[in-house]
C-alpha cells in the first residue's frame, strides 16, 4: 500500500520546461507575424519610437543574460549525471532565472513588433529565441 516515492527525473523536467518556454515564445512571435504580415492587419500602435524602445530594452536584457546571468550557472562536472546536476536547487533556479529573462526580452520585443510593425523588435525577438535555444539545458551543462 505504501509505495516508495520515486525521485523526480530532474533532467527530463528541466528539458520539458525549457522546451515549453522556447515553443511559447516562438508561437507568440509566429502569431504576431501572421497577424501583421500575412493578414495585412495594421500595427496596433502608431509610435515607431515605442518599438525601438522595447527593442532596446530587450537587447539590454539579453546583454545582462549573456554577461551576468550565464556565469551563475556552473558547468556540470564530468563525473556527475545530468539528473544529479539538475537536482540542486541553486543550478535549477539560476537556469530558470536565465531563461525567464531571455523570454521576457523576447516577449517585450514581440510586443514592440505587434504595436509598431517595426523590424528592430522583430529581430530582437528572433535573437531571444535563438539565445534561448543556445542556453538549452545540455548547453548549460557544458555538453555544447
């Protein structure tokens, strides 16, 4: 009746969560692109400087991610399994913060794109998706 508790498969959970973040950001970008370019809908706002400001804010967040937050996630030692690596709250928490900031930058840029239809925020949104893919769990572990 009392079954032993199976430990969580932390590496799998982290990969699923990361994949959901990448897919969500890509779906937001694709939806906004389809809304503005394919359906030929007008941009929701009229101030181009708003798009540039949101793109700049997104670039700033991505810069903070690359320069500050990435260093807080240490590489996995060769003798440690991925599950043991992701089992520590410090590593998992640092990775989640890193991904959340990248996703936030992408969402800000996407909002700038849908509001203005400008190219700069669209480029920053694509850059955020690419950076989220680069900072995948195996990449943070040090496996490339």
